[in-house]
C-alpha cells in the first residue's frame, strides 16, 4: 500500500490541492490560481508543477504516492477522465485525466466537484463512511452529491445528483441559471433566500429586513436567519417556506436513495440548528416513516476542504 | 463458470420459479402456491423441494447450478439475506437466505422484489444492461426499482426506490396504503386512476365513463385510456393529470439518478404509447435538458417473468 495521496479541487478562481497520508492526515494544503487562458490548457501542467514543488518541500518521493483524485466543475465522464462540459473554465471534452496522468505518471481519478466533496465529507467530515448518503450544498446555487452502495452516483452523462435543479414550482417560479425556472435553487440557495428577503422589502412588508436593507443596501441569507431568530415574522415566513420546499424535495430524494445521512453544507448551513430544526420537521411531514427512521441530518464540517479530502479518498478508493 | 441459474420471485399468492441457462435462456418456469401458515415458515422448504423436482426432471445436476437469486416482497437486508419486514406473508426478520442456503447448499442472493424485477428487465427485457436505470411498475400500487453504477440501490434499510410513496399532494391528497396521504401511487396506480374515474362519474361529469360504469358497475385504468383515445374530454383530463404528476415525479427522480432508461411496467403500461406520449411531454417540461437528452422511455417487455429473470441475474452477477 502506498503511503500518500493527492487531492485536487478545481474551481473557477482557484485550484485547491492537498497532500495527504493514506489514512487522511493532511500533510499540506494550498491554492493556486485557475489560469483560464486558452480554455484552461495550462491547468494540468500548473497542477502537477505545484504538486511536485510541495512533494519536494516535504521530502515526499513520487513513488510513495498512490494516486491523484480530482474534483472538477461541470459534467464529467469519470471512467474516461474527461470533462465533457465545464462552463466556468471553457472546457469541452477536455482530457484532464489523461493529461495529468501523462505529466505525473501517477493514476488519476476524477469526478464532478460536488460528488467529490460528498465523499470527502463522508470520509473525514460528518459522514462516517456510510454507504448511502446525500450531501447538499446551499451556496450561490444548490449542489448535490449522492453516494449509493458506497460509490458516487454520476449517472448516464454526469448529471446525477443535480438536486438544485429539481423543479419545485411548476408555474411562475423565479428564473434559474440553468435557463429554466422554478428550480429548487431559486428558492433555497443563499441567493434565492436573499432574493425573497428583498422581494418582501420591496412589497413594503413590515419587517426589520427593511431597516437592515436601508443600512447595508443589501440582504443576505444570514440576515434572514438572524432576524427570524429575533422573532421577525416576515423573516420567519421566508425560513419556513425555504425549509418546507427543501424538506419536501429532500423527502423525495431520500425516497429514491434511502440514505443513512443527509449532510447540509455551504454558506447557508452555517445557520446550524436554525436550519436543521424546521428542515427536519418538513422532511418528516413528507417522507415515509421508514425513510425518516433510517436517516440523520448533519451539518458539514470540512467546509472548503471537502473537495481535497474527497479527491484523496477517490484515489484511495480506486487504488486499494 | 457454472452453466445454470435459478430465479425465484415470491409473491403473496404464488411463488414463481425459473431454471435458466447462464446466458439467460429459460429452461423451465413454473409456480407454486405461497403457503402463509405459521408465518410462511415452510416457504424455503417448498421452494427448494420444487427446484429439486424440476432439476431432476430436466436432468440438471446441482453441481451445474451457480446459485439462487430471490426477489421477496418487503424490506430486505440484501447483504445478510434477511427479510426485515414482509407484511404480505407475515415475515419479521426472517432469515430466508440462510434457510434456503442450508437446504440447497447453493449460494443464495436476495433483494426486494421490485428491485429484482428491475434487474431482470435490464438483463433480458427493455434494459440492455445499462448502468443507470429506473423501472416503474404501475399496478395496484406504484413500485420502483433503481439501478446505479450497475447495482441495485437498496438503501440504508431496504427502502430505496419506493417512488410510489413520493408525496405529490402536500395537502388533501387521497389516503395511501402506507398510512399517509397524497403519495404518487394514490394518483398514478391503476387503482388511483380508476378512483379518479369514479369520482368524475359521481360528480355527474358529462363523460362516457358514466355509461361504462352503469354497464359494468366498475371502472378500470384501461377504461380511462380507451375513452381518452376515443376523445372523451373527462377521460383525457384524467390521463393528462396522471401523466403530468408522474412525469413531474420522474423528472425529480431522474435528476437524482440520471438514468439512460426509464422502463414502465405493470398493468397501466399496457397503454403503451398512449401512456408514454403524454408522460414524455410532462417529463420534458420538468427535467434539465441534459437529463432528458440522456434518457429514453421504454415499456417493460418481460411482464410477470421479470422477477425470475432478475433473480437469475442477481445470482449471476454475484458469482461471476
């Protein structure tokens, strides 16, 4: 068994990289900028150069490294190591796996960034390596990672787990980044929550949100959760609506997957129990008793490091 | 490699059994009654006795049989071969796998009947052994079988794929057999469709369903599809509502799984294109373009034999 692993998490602005011991102890983690020029052609080279530099700094010989696991944004063909479509970076059928393997001469494993973050949380975060898991990220958008039978579910063309794009309003929903409208993320993302707060203010509702908007000239999901806690009825209505819609959708997803855990990550999850309490109540209203019985809600603990942990675990899982 | 396989499909009234060659050619298939006395304790014995009898009839030596695969109703611990809860038969933590293995001295593999039927359809029905599949059975209830990464998804406590119990009416839905209300199966099962037809008649709506009800004193899902085809507006409304609700739910399920096929089985699927046409239209209204692109709808072709084919394939998959 090799002693070390590398995890890589490619984002639109920075690439996070981690060197790990085989059991998950972190040796070093760092970031490099994402060079998007010429449709990101230099990225594999940048990644490997930076890994080599850090290995040398820590006196780690390449022969001790079992493999590199990479999470990348977009639709991925995990088997072939190809990024089919990576809108952020401009990738189109980009053979990242092959290129990185050619440079490093190490085995390279890839999957979608949300999926890789999910296995990271499952390995060293709130997951405890369960076989059936849903990880939901409530940030600018709503991301999802699904694990069934201990494996990432990628689907027929890398689109599995896109739970942010479950339709929750059949008609008249807010426009979504995907080009449709009424998707889950238009209601339950940080952006969606802030939008509902602003709408309430613009409708002239009697709420402290109006005052806060006047002072800061913007509103965030955190404002909504904070004021709901202080008893603001309008903010509470928004929290109730958001958690009802999310609990309903997660009940449907859980009826498909029957997970033993649902882990909530992303900025909105910082609300902790103020999010989980109403979310659980909604979930329990819409799910089968046996699904509820088998399923615990947790808050993600790895934050932005979930992707590099997940990359390392993806390599570990494939080489062992 | 062993030459032969056995598939068993346990139902509340009969147990279907099939002897197969390793590549799926059927040697013989038959049924025995389900003996429910003393909480079904004789069932393992009945199954094995009947298999031995048929093997001898076909001059098949036990040494040529690779294993027995069993689909059983209820919540199953597939790894341990235990039926946790089998309401129909009265089973409770029933060690069917262990008992059948002790009698036969052959490897025994088990899963929930809907899941096993799904892999049967995938092997020798409309599936073509795809890695990511949803099979939906529209019968008395609505059953679901999910395959991801080529494997049955059973979930944390055997409740995965219970898509008949996705909540589709948050308030005021019809009561469901599961004790809740507003589940998908209350709207889209054969029973649910017939109920909506009867409701329309009782409301005094102007429809040929009323005449048919007067003549036969009952209404079926087939009546609804037949009269919709003949242009009856009320029957068409029911078909539209049923396929809208089903298409919406399947769009959500497909957003989780990203299947390359969705196979429709059960009595209602006999409507063929009259079901698939409006169902596809609804699905395409609610699903991401990339999910739609990757997914074909098919009608199941194995009918009641899906379970025994699936049992045989479950054994094949585990022993190879």
